[in-house]
C-alpha cells in the first residue's frame, strides 16, 4: 500500500464577512483547506479540481511550495472560477450564503492521471456526489481508504447519488445537522445507526466547538474541541479537519479504529488553527512544531487517572 493521497474538491474565491472582519475574493474552497492541512504530514499528495483563467498564481504557489501535485487541476481557458460569499451571524455558529457562482464547476468532470490512479488514500471533498463517484470510477484499483464529505444541499437534491457514494465510502464525515437531514431523525445515535445500515463503515460526526465523534460498529470515541479565546472565522474548519484526518492516516498507513482515534485528535487540533484567522491565512504559516505543542495541550486537557474509592 502506498501513501499517495488524492484530494478532490473546489478551489475557489471566498468572500467572507464576520462580525469582526471581512475579506473579499480570498483563497478558498474545500480542496485548498484540506490540502494545506494534509501537507503537515509526510505524504505524496495531488489535488483534483478546476479553475478559471481568473484564478491567480499566488493561490497556487502555497500548494506548489508544499510539493503538492497540481497537474490534475484543470484550467478552463476564458472561464471564471467557482466563487462563494457568506456572512456569519454574531454567534459565529450560523452563517448565511449570500452568493454562489459555480462557473467552471457547472460542466466539470474530474480527470485522474495515471500517476495517481493507484492512490491508496482518497479524500472526496464537498462536491456534487456524481463528481465524487466519477473520481472513484477512474481509479485503477479500489483505494485502501476513502473519506467523503457532503452538505445539506446534496442531501436534499441528490439522494440517489449520495446513497451510492455512502456505500463506496470507508469514512463518512458529516455535521450532526447533516446526519439528521440524511436520516430524518433527531437523535444522534439513532442517526448513526441508520447511516451504518446504509453502508457507512466509519462515521465521523463533526460538532464544531463541541468536538467530534467517531463511530465503528458498536465502538465510539469522542474528542472535545480545543478551547479558544477567540474565533475569527470558522470557514473551512470542516475541510481542514478532513484533510488533517486523512493526512495522518496516509502517513501512518494503519487502517484501524485505534489509529483513527489519533487521526481524529490531529484533525481537531488542525481545525483549531484554521479558525484563528480569516480564510486560509493561518494554515499558510502553520508549522509542525505548533501543531505538536497544541496536540499536547489537548492531551493535558483530556487525560487523567481515575481513582476508584
């Protein structure tokens, strides 16, 4: 098994407004957040996406500097790149989408090169599930580990594609609200049971500031989020989480529930950095040393010896 990682998702312009700040047409998209997070680990990584002629070289440079293969990023001549605009409410837990322009994404079909058709680790970022499935169809062999993400829009509008995707996925990552929408129940554990019945092997429930949960058969694991003094921008935290999770799995190469516990803790730690600055700004300066220091802070917060009396 190789440690090649294929990261699939959008590369976009994001316009983000929070109660504290605003940035316009900054570097965004699921693929960018995930790939930058995975680059903390020692993995051979390629990004699969599409951009227009308006996409600046300065957005590609950080990925190239981290030796991420961009040969499968399709450039559409004369095309305009995917863009998203959103505003966060004062509680920072809710946001409203102001505008989404699919542009080059509208007619996009992912194309996988021969060099990465044998990738053992695949992250299917938030895209139309038909595109996610098209990626799997082009691989020369069944990957050892497939992680898939989705959102409420696809849950509502493309349920048949999503059902097929879940069956072909090793790890499904969704928020608790997305799990409720997928299963039409409001109990988290019942939602997990229903997703397992639909073919999801491992399930990660992302709960933002309330941490994350991992489920496999009758096993469960929980990690809290790292307490932060201030949250600047939650955009991309879930994608950063997914990239950190699969990056750890690709570097270690051990596919087991116990190893995924470690991956979950790393993912949580990386996501905590993402929210400290606007857009991808914090990920661009993040070092392995900073990640390790915060990782051990999380350990100190959560580990203790139970004394039975």
